[in-house]
């Protein structure tokens, strides 16, 4: 008889997520359900507003991937208005998004994911001298991992642990036998955790230089950007580059080093494909490299799909194949719909309260605020792993170089990519790639401005273009493929939809009862102790969940949002 | 004309917009004694952590002098005289006596992220290190049952003593079921009421927790409200903005430690030290506003010359916050600095009233009542009508003064 466990709240994510899992007598997960437990209704809120204002509001879908919904919304409107932004604006947006990626990914690895790989209490037993030597195995010039620095970290953590109140480390899964790092390795990683916590403030400043502030920048507008002063002043670019180079150093000599270390120690899980899941990948592509037009430019991350983990199955991306199914989601609807045709109404059917006092998901019926997106007739995964896999499959030279370089350093075969460990490594590989290319972009921006080009905005006749227009912004947020679709009539938003990365990944089953990415990735995972969801967290966190984003934002075209069908017999709360 | 000038003068020199920065010797003497007594009481309590400020400063390579410089700056930000600086420093040292439980409801995590950017140098990070953060879903190690147990235990151990920080709005629609927490699917509203019942005070951070924010923007599909609409009979402090400035979050905690009380608040429960004056009062582009020099189009000559952003929708004149002084990300930049005006994010209903790139006279905004958009007058916002009139005069003056030509001649 299986053990049915509820993990709510899933912590160290953005948003509100519940995972239910069924574990058999061999402590193996045989079934899993992923559900979001919060809804805001931002699509109805956007309806009726001026499309030039939508970006600022859409940005508040998420404060972690801040700036990304902002940009996507503006891109959708620019597509609808047929506006191409000037070169400076393109570079500024790339730099701001890039700054988000490299901040977000590093903070994710250490402060959200890290404690699933690193046993902080074990670091207290380490020998700092040996730990310093350990660090040299993974980097020629390790960041902040000299014997003295490591000893200081150890003393600081020891003091903290001794006084009894562990703050955010309280009731963690310390000592679980599925932690695999040595005490010395744990000490190195713990030192980096604390250093990253301090340094990320500087990394965030990059976005603030051209974005105004972080979180929630403010310098993007339909047609371009507003940061004229900041691009005019060479000192700002110099500051940006200085911050970038410092963070790049941390990425190479702490982050990549630690991921190689963890990847090696957890290689068995990588090799047996723990956490692989769907093995179907999709990207919309992103980071425009020239000014030939939004959907014409060459891209840093190519768009496309790879199915069944087969790199030879690459296909280019087709926007018309995106639909969403609501069979198991708390909305009305009987067939999958493309975002432009969406018409949905919340239909909350609640959870089921059982004798043990807990409320369980009604997994045979509707059980999540997240919809189930489909690409054609496939369930797919999005994110850094998808970008790296599709990039390699599409023959992109740069991506292939970084991926094969990393695998070679770690002496790992390509197949390890299809696992929780692989997903985690892909995020790190992408971060290093992004930091390196950003050095080129900041130089390009500086040179362009120095040569006399100060244009930041393309003019357009609002009344003309906003009379009747449709557009979409399809690109890549840090967590994966992000699309905003907008329908504009008489200068106002008539319909707005966003299908976000965590919608793809965190979704429930579809009409054919096929699992979403999180659900699929948990099947077959062995847990050391069913009362400690460590392994579940390790895999779910590898997707970098962003659940406020994931809850679907489909418009209620023309209908009052006053119709909530609640079945009184099922509503137990 | 004289009447209009009188309106203008009154509006820009109205008493409400000024914060009394000198309250007289007796006031400060009494306050000082209160703070001293409070600190002495706190020091008698058992320490939550034996990690001392000296240890942290030492490890991080900061001198005592650096620390005192920070204490000076924090004292000034709280609008206290210099004699309070040593008390602020002492308060920082005993800050680890205050347990904090942080709840996230209908949120985007922007305020938690903002807190990670904590302003002022690393020293504020150090303070977070020794503040006893008992529960915070975004960074805590435990999940599921262990996380729930940690919350319950912290509430019991520190009953009556912890600060409850809240981020995100509270949905009341559909019996509160638009948001649930934990294995028993407790609704957010029940969760908030239960957790705040044992708190010493509730601090709502960000526009959603204070005034409803994004989820409450028209038509508010989930019946979202802010903390003060749900919690009664508890001291509440609102720190709005989207997200709130971390300097203000830390300032509030410091004040609480120092005096054991909430800081002086305005009618919207916002601390006066941060929200007692408008963006407009301290804006670096104010001289351009006064001279009638405006940006008229993104990227134009005015933009290249730092002109006032009023005509591009800056709501600085209506917005109370200290962004024009404290700025963001350790002073690196702020909205006006990056060439995009203020969107009024520390004010209630700003998504409906202020957050668009046109001045209020050309609002073209979505009426909260739904249907036809209209001007300010139809909403009956009297004060703002006067504001719009006052600024309208200014804008007219600029049109007659003429824009700067492309040659840069006045």
C-alpha cells in the first residue's frame, strides 16, 4: 500500500506550490501531482487598459523574474504596432535581461536550490585546510575559499548553530543519507552561499543602471527605452562592466566550480536519469543579435523543439501549435485553445477533506490553478535545459561549445543532461555563457553611443496603430519559454494572455491524463525517508519554480468575472 | 490668475507635505530616556543569538568606524538628532532579540527580493543575519510538514513578541479560497488572522499587503484587500511601494527595537520618516519643472538634458515616499534618474489612478467603475483636481516659454 504525502508549502521557490506524491514500499515515487494554490486574475485586470501601460502591470506577475514580463508585454504590443526599436534599445534590453539571468540563476542555485545538495551542518565538521585544497580541484582560482576564509565561515556558522535558534535553517533535513558531499565540500559550498548572498546586491545593480531599480525596473516603453542619460554617460557603462566582470569571476570560480563538484558527487543520480521526466523540450528563442526585426533577427538562444531526448529530432518552433487544456485545472472548458482564442472562467472545485484532517487534491478531477499547455499534441519542458538541448540540436556553435566544454571538464557523458543534475548544470552553463556574451554587448553599446547614435525610441502614431491590432511577444525568461499575446481595439486591450514557463512545467495532467514536467520528473525517484521530502525538493527545485507566474492569465472575453461555479458538496473548506 | 496662483502656492507649501524635523528639546529628551529604558530592558532578555555585531564586523572586514558611520546615516534617515546615533548603534546590536515571521500571500515575491538588496552597505545584510528570521517560505530549508511545524513552534515560543511581516494581498472572494496554505488548505485570510494574533505588531510590506496592489486593481477579480482591511486591534505599519524600499523596511524594524513602538504614522499607517514628503519635494529634476522645461517625447532633446518628466506621466507631485532621497539599489539609480517618471506606487489604487505614461489631464485611464474612461473630475477626486489645475498652469507657462531648440539655445 503506497504512502500518499502532501508537501504544502513547497518552500524555496517563488509562489505557492503543493506537491502530492505516492510512495511505494520500496520508497520509490510511483505517482505525483503538482498544484498551484493561489490565483490573482491579472488578465481581467489588464483588460480595458491602454496597451502602453500594460507592461508595468504585467511585470508584477513576478518579482523574481522581474523585468521579464515587462519586456514580453512591451514586445507583444510592439509586434501588434509593427514597431522596431533602435539598436541602443535592443542592446539595453539584452543587457537588462541578461543581468536578470545571471543574477537569478546564481541566487537560485545557492539560496533556493543549494540546501538540497549541501548539508550546512556537515560543514561544521570539515577541516578548513583540506577544504581549501578541495576547492582547487574545481577551479584554478577559487572564489573566497582560502583556508582562512573557510575557517572564518565555519566559525561563524558554528556560533550560529550553537545558540539554538536556526532561523531559516531550522528543521532542515540535515543528516539525511541522500546528501552526498563531503564535509569539506559542504564547507566550500556554504562559504559560497554566504558570499553570494552578499554579492548579489552588486549583481542587481547592473539591472538598476539601465533599468532604474531592481526589482521592478521602469525604463522600458513601447518603442524603446528611456535611459538616455545612463547610456550617454560612459561612467555608467564602465560601472556596469565592472560589476559584470566581478560577477563573472564569481560565476566561473564559485558557481561553475560548485556545480561541477556537485555534479561529480551526485553523478550516479545523473547517470541513472533521476528527475529526467518528459525529455521533450521547447524554446521560443531569445536575445536578438541584430536589428533586422524582432522575429527576423539571429538569436543567442535558437527556437525549436527536441523530443524524446533525441538531439536529431530538432524541429523549428511553430507558434500556432501552442494551446492550453483545462481538464484538470480549475477553469471551465472542454477543449484545448490557442491563446488568441482563449475564453475561460474560473471554476474552483476545491480539495477533499479526509478523516486525517488534511485536505487532498482531487486528482481525478480538477486540482490546480495552472493550466496544461500543449505543443501540438505533446507535453513539453521549458527552461535552461531546453535552451541548451535545443541549442545543441540546432547546431548553434556557441551553445555547443559551452555545453561540451562543461561536460568535458566534469568528465561526464551527454546523457547526464537528462536528469535533475543535468537540469541544474544546464542552468550554470547558460549563466557562464550569458555573462561572457554580455561583456561583448556592453562594449557594443558603448561603442555605438560613442560613435554618435543616441536614439533610444522609435516613434509611432498610437491612434492609428492601436485602432485594431494583434501581437505576441514570444521569448525566453530565465525559467523558460514565455509568451504574451495581446488583442487591441480602439486604443484599449481587448484580450490579454500569457503562457509562462512555469505553466508549461508545473502544470497538471491534460485531457489524455499525461503528466506535466514536474509530475513526470518525480516518477521513479527513490527517497531515503518518506517523512523528509529532500529528493522531491531537489528535483522540483531543479526547474526553478515560479508559481505566481504560472497561474494562467487568460482573458474573460466579454464576460463578467462573476461566475464562479462552486460545487457545494465538494467544497470542504 | 491670482486665485490660481494662490492654489498653487497653497498646494506646494501645504503643511501636510512638510515633516516637522525639529520637535523641540523636551520631545527629544523624553524620547531619548524612553529609548534608553527600552534598550536596557531588551538587554536583560536572553539572546536569540550569540553572534555579536563585533564578530560579524570582524569577519566581514568592517571597522567600528564604518559601523558608526552607518549608524549616523540611519539616525538621519529616521529624522532623529545626532545624539541618538549611539542608541541606534546599540539598537542594531540588540536587534537579534526580535523574532520575525514573514508571510507571503497573494504576492510576486518582489518585497522579499527587495529585502535581499538591503540598502546601506553590507552592514544591513549583517543585521538580517542576526535578526531571528523564524519563518520565510522563500529562503527556509524546511518544506511541507517541517515548515508548518517551524511556524507553529516559532509562534508559540515568541508569543506576543514577534513581528509579523506580510507580503502580498489577501483574497476575500469565494470565501477566501483563491489562496490556501498548508496541508489543511487554510485560506490566506484565516492564515493571516491566526499568525498575526500572536504578533507584537504587523508590518505590511509592498503595495499589495498595504492597499491591495495589483490583485486589487480594477476589477479586482478575487476581492483582494490589504492587511489593514483584515486585521483589527493590532498595531499595523504599512510600508508601501512596489516593491517597498528595503531601507524603509530596515528603518521600521530599527525604530521598533529602539522604542518598542511603531514609528509615527500618517493616516494611511505609513511611517512619516519615509512617507512624510513627496517625490516632487526632493526631486533632482525639480529645477526643470520650476523652469517649465519638460520632456515631450521619449528620447527627445529634453530627455537628453534631464528635463522634468511630468508630461510623460510622472506622478511625483502626488506621491509620498523617500525615493528621491534614498533611491534604489544603494543609490545606483531610481525611476526619474532612468528617465521614466514616478508611477505613484506607494499610493492606494495607483494602478488605476497613476501608473500610465501620460499626465493626469490626458489620463485615458480605466475607470474603477468600469466602462468609459474619463478625466480626473468625474472621479470626484477634489484634491487631485486642484493639483492638476496647479500643474496645468505650469505646463501652459512652459508652452509659452518655448522648448529648447536643437542647437541647445534657450
